[in-house]
């Protein structure tokens, strides 16, 4: 008896689910494959009773929805209630170019307006601040089921009899993804030639965990300031531009906190540091912390300077010899 009740319950639930699903036939299907490119758009031409299948990427972290810009032919625009746009979920079988009979759950329908251009926006999430309904745009309130990574849109004929001019009239539909105004930043922090997490990161003066920064942190598009702070290395500050719906990689190489010196001098100048000749002119090298005596010699002419080197500082010295000509 219990088994019969269970079977009856399953049967009733199945009937309830099927009650929302309807069978329909299309003339033919057109296909568009959306990419994650911000500038992507693709146009197709359709007739009454055609379907548009839009394939979307499986991973779409910045994609808020899809926008359809529909150019309505004059024959349809002036004939009231001749056609409507419909959006379906749970479409069976899987769409293909040789399939015309389908079933699915209709989650949206709207009669074609009496205008020549109509924009329809299909949101992917409930948080769709960039999608707004106005006199030119219709935002669909239902969130489609994207489990199979495609949308199924049908141009359904409403009039029982349609003359040939309506049947042959062509819609042009331009499909574009709608992205949030965000991108992401992935930091690669190196110290002594190896990745390190022994530091602190500030993005726009706000703390950010090393793990999030390395895996990719979401930021608004535009310029951001990144600071990497460590007790053993110098503080490094960078300005980075985040592009909409793109991943930006930034590598920061941490330098030792020891002071460094860069000396630029002509080839015929001899350089001495604390009495020892220096052969590292033209490139950066480490020096010890504290006071150092520098001597620059060209021929019989000598120039002596003193620097007091501090941790985390780089000192640059440009050696020039000037000749002054005075007319008396």
C-alpha cells in the first residue's frame, strides 16, 4: 500500500513538472557562441518561428547578462500582435541545426513592440544594477537556468494566418555580453628570486590578504595603488590599471633593505670608495650602512665627497667635470 502511495506521489509530481513544459516546433535554429571578450558582438538574421540559441562560457566571472539589440522589420512593426519573443528553460532535446521539435518551460514572453529597434536584456544573476528597463530597453525579470550554458529564444508567430510578407520579413539580432565594471589583479611577489608571502599588501591603502592577491582579487576598473611592505625588504609601491572583465598580472620584486649605490662617471674617471678602487660604475651595488668616503680622480685632479648610507635607501652619484670660459 505504501509503495502504491509512493508511486502515485511520484506520478503526480511528474505531471506537475510536465504541466509547466510545452512542446513547440520551430522553422530553424540560429546559433551564437559568446566569448569572454569585452568587445564581443555577433549579429544573426531570423524570421518568424525561428529560434536563437546563445551559447555562453562555462566560466563567466564578470558577465552579468546578455543584451539583444533587435532590428524589427517594418512589416512586423506595423502589424500589431503578429509576433512575440519567448525565452525558454529546460529545453529538450539539446539544440541542434537539424532539430525542429522541442519542449521547454517558458519563463518570459513579450509581444514585439511597434518600433524598429528594441533592446532586450537577459540577466544572469539577481544583482544586475547595470541592467535597467526604460522606454528603449526591456529587462527580463526572470533569471534563466544556465546549467547547460545556453539560452533558447524563440520568435513565435501569434496570428493564426500570416501573409507571405510577414513570414519572409527578417529580424536582425545583435548579441552582446553585459559585463560588470570590474576586473581582477593577480600579484606575483618575488624575494631573492623566489615567491614569498612574508610581507603585507595594501591596495588603495586597504589591507589585502596575500592569498587573495596571488589568486586574483576583484577590483573596479581603473587605476589602483599597490604597496608591498616587509621588515626585511624595501617597501615597493606600484600603480596598476585594471581593465574591465580582464585579469591583470603584476610581478613585484622585493629588494634588500641594505643601502645601494649607483655611480655614473666618464670612462677616464677613477672611483675610490673608502680607499679601495670601485669597478662597479654604471650599475647598482650594495654598500654597508654608515659613513663612506668617495674619491673621484681624473689625471691630477681629485674630488672627494662623503655619504652617510641608511637602510632602505638608494644613492645615485653623477660625476661631471665642467669647463668654464671667462672672457676678460
